[in-house]
C-alpha cells in the first residue's frame, strides 16, 4: 500500500510551484476582466464596479450576478449572448482552481508523485486522489487566459473608464 504524506510546500517540485503561482495571477487577471464586464453591463466606472464586485462574497455569486444583469441588458453594439456564454465558460473553470487551492496536497514517500485528495469522494473510489503535474496547471492557465481575453475583447475593455 502506498502511503501519502501531507505537504507543507512544493519545494520538491519547483515547476509545479511556479505553475500554481502563475495560476494565481491568471485568475486575478480574469477577475479584473469580470469586474470590467460588470462595469460595461451596469454602465458604471471600473472603480465603482471593482468596489461592488469585491463586496459580493464568492466567485460563484459574482458571476451569477453578472449573468443575471446580462439577461436584461440592452447592449447596443455588444453581443449579449456571446458575453453571457463567455462569462459562464470562465466561471466553469473555477472549480478546477478551487480543487487545487482548497485541496489536501500530498505526496508519496519519495515525493515523485504529487496529488490532491478529495475527501468528499468515498475512500474506495479511484477519484479520491488525483495526481497534479505542472503541465495540468499550465493547461488550465492557458484556458483561463484565453477565456478572459475573449471576454475582454467582447466588452471592449480598453475603452472602459476608471
């Protein structure tokens, strides 16, 4: 039986640590694009949108609020359906991030395998533990960057005012 030990850090896998650091920054950027979307939809300044956005307690609530506003938004030159789809696609990626950020990080004895335990899954399930590699995190980062970039273009982010 393989035994796993809880990790205190990722010093044994600097590439994975770097990828996770990049994930934090990529998601921070995605959140900026989301509050810019709120600014566009609510026709308010970026600063006002940021203040309101970060007073909504969870990421899920923030994205649901934006989508709710989009349902009644008269966008003029903007494509409401594409913006809604883009927000929803970006929001779906958050579960992967949450799994990594809030997971139980462990490694085998020689630290050749890093994984996350999901304690919500039954002990006997193969899905209880999942290996994590830098390439997995980097693929996730690319997906988040692409979705955030697409959304920024759809809302004409560059023309929003602070």
